[in-house]
C-alpha cells in the first residue's frame, strides 16, 4: 500500500502527495491538535486558515450553496509520468492518478477515520481461520470506460482479476513493484463472474488491506496477452479504467487531462462534482505559487516555507486562497549504501547523523513546519516510539566515533582516511530547487568538511536516481518516502530479503531487525504488534542505516473558488468539493 521509495524521491517530486496526509481540522484561526488517528502526537498536527470572507465561504460550512457539477481542478507534479499502465507504474504521481481517478481499489480507507471500507469490492472478504484464504466478491455493474469494438459495454469481472494477476505474477511483464506490494499472495483464482479466492503463503496481519488496496486491475478485453509486450501496451499511454474520471489527453511534458465519468459507480460515497482534472508538469516547484496566483492551478503544495509564511500575511493572497498545514506520513532521510567501505560500519553512519545540523534546517528552512525524527515512522504514527530521541548535533561525538572506526587523518592532509583511501562520497538527490536540499545539504557539507570528511552533492534526474538506487550504484542519497497512513510495515525497506527485490537500497543487514520485522508481520494483536514496532524503531535508531531527518508538514493552498473545502484525515481528497457558480 505504501508509495514505493523510487516513486517518492525528494521533498517535492510528488507535489500533491497531500492525498495521503495525516489528520485534519477545518476552521479559522490558530493551529490546534485534533483528531489524530494515532493518538500519538503531542503537538499541533493540523490547521486550516481563512483570512478573508472569500476564504470563509470556501471552507466547509461557510456557504449555503448547493453542490453542482462543473469546473476544472488543476494541479501540478514536478516529474512527468512514465506510464499509466496500472500494473507496471512505479512513481507516486502515477499511483495517485491510477488509484484515485482511473482504477480505484477493491478497498478504500475512510478519509477521516482510516477504517477499511469496500469500494470495488461488494464487501470486505471472508477470511479463513488460519488467515491464509480470502474470498472476495466484486461489486456488480462496474463498467470499463471503453468496451468492445462494436460499442458493447464490458463489465469489470473476475476475468480481469485473473488476467491482472497473471501479469503481476509473471516476471516478464515488468510488474516487480506491483507483485512486491502484495506480500505473501500465492494465487488468485476465480470462482464465478464476481467471486474470487486469494491464497497466501503465510499469515500476515495486512493481507486483507494490502490486497484490497494494492491489487492492480487492467482490462483483459483490451490489453495484450503477451507478458513480454505488456509493459509497452499502448494502454499505458491512453489508459482505459473504470473510475470516476476517464482519460482525455496526455501532452508530453505539458499536462495530463481527465474528464468526469458519468457512469461512475460510487457517487453516493465519492460524488466527484468537478468535471475535469488537469495535472500540469511543473519541474520547478518555485513556479507553483505564481501559477496559482495566475489562476492556472487551484490546489497546490508550497515547498518554500518562508514564502508560505509571507503569503499568509498578504491580503491579496488571503482573498484567493485558504491555507492548510498538516503532517504527512512522510519521512525525509539520507540512505547510506552499506556496500561503501565506510558506510558498512554503523559507527560511521551514526557519526554522519551527529554531523547533520537537523535542528538548524528545521528552524531556518522549514520555519518550524517539520519535526526532526529518530526512525522510519512519521511522528503521528502509532508505530513511532516517542521515547527514542533523535541523535543530537554533536561534532565532537562524531569525531570520536570516526576515530574509533579507524577513519583518521593519517597523512596530515586534512581529510580522514583509512587503508590509504580518504573518506569521500557523493550524495545524490532528485533534481529540485527545494531549499531543504539546496541549502540544507550545503550546511551539512560544511560540517563534514570541518570534521575531515569530503562530500560532493549531485542533483540527478528522478528515473536515473531510481535506477541507481535499485542497483545499489550510489554512495548516499537524500530521499523521501510516503508511508502507509495506517499499519505501516517497513519490511520492504529494512529486511535483508528486500535488498535485491525490494526497497532496501542501502543493503542493510541485521539478523535482529529481520527477526523483528518478521514478527511484526505475523502479529495480529495490535497492542503486541506496536511493541514490536517500537523495538524495530530502537534497532534502526541504533544502527542508523539511514539518517532519519524530518517529518515535514504539507503546506497547501486551495482556491477560494471552491466550496465545501475540508482536508480529510487523509488530506486533500476533494471528492466532495465543488466550484462556485
């Protein structure tokens, strides 16, 4: 269910990962803590602010206008999509389009409570006592956006489910991420037109949620049946789905356009009043506020916290936007490649963290719109152990660790070395102008230099960086991941089995961590599972396979042309918003 790391690289690479945001409150005025599903955070998690009559009318409860169809929701992403093939997609932006608009999942999460609710599935599955057999039933009457060549409609059925499973399970199809997201699923077999059975290799507490939310379906009546040709199927560029919006146009490097599906099967739950969705490709995140100001975007995330604070004080901006601040289940971090001769040693990795001025970045760049973290979970997640404090900024302690690890200045040239090789490395990050990367890494570089460590920074195109991570061809990389909004499982990031077939890009190996993440997966009692999660948190905080940096707030602007605006507990899911007359 989580957004894969390669598809969520960088703070700004998926500009509207707001679809996965944490708890939300609507209203006017200062931030306050409310409705956090984890019950964990001790600080303000969400606030919405309207500083004008136009803003107050825009927020839920501020207007008596009736819902209406119409208008175009314009959004932006920083990286163009590679494919909208629902099975072979890998990026977070592709996931958002496919899952939200074109190919909704079997199960959804209630946007405020995170409770599991059926969507494409007629109900939640029947589960065998041993938690290895799941019997699903598809909701009848769901139609594909395009049917047979003669115009006859085609209903979504178990034929599509079985076909999709064949493509996902076949290594020739290029569906590695889709298969990895389904955990221990072994087989998917149809019983009748609407009923199918999923068998798993082992009990896993998330099997229902992962299959229900992550199983990807494509149209069997339109797709190529050849697994080797599947990844290049033309439907990846002109997708045919069954969701609330239909594919309209994809202009490479410019925008993607979708139109409302009048045959959408769930308007009672998710009405989707907006007629069109246009997603612009805007590589430079600094352009986003300007495009919003010109009326070319209606819903945006702002990456420059200083600029956001200035806009909140500007009367003209208060007329055109409402302002929303909330914590995503999002962690920014540096991954250290354990195949590098220095970073194989946890003492060196700890030293790197001790040399990173994270508090300075939080205060000066994020302007307080972030929390420094000590582990892989967001500060609002139940799995996060609040008793584990982040390592402090402590250059003397870092120097002692590097000395202990044998990295000292043996030749007197000012740089630490070992076995005749200096401690030098390249830190890569996805191309962005976000200050946390461009400025924050400069501050980190200065501290490393003072400690005798040479770091070069390099901005890399997203697809290239993703390939280098997957093949472990890097020294260090600054990244971000968007975690599951509930019951987040870090197996694919830190188990040794995920080095070759998952997202353990740093080649981290720990017998204790392997044992813990396996125990986490097998534990169905929630309180017991959280104790295991806290043990995982402590192990990772000790070993520092990553320098866990920040859990940033999402800073979102919404046009005052919209009505009924409320950021749900899962963020800007705007299915119940509409445009004013």
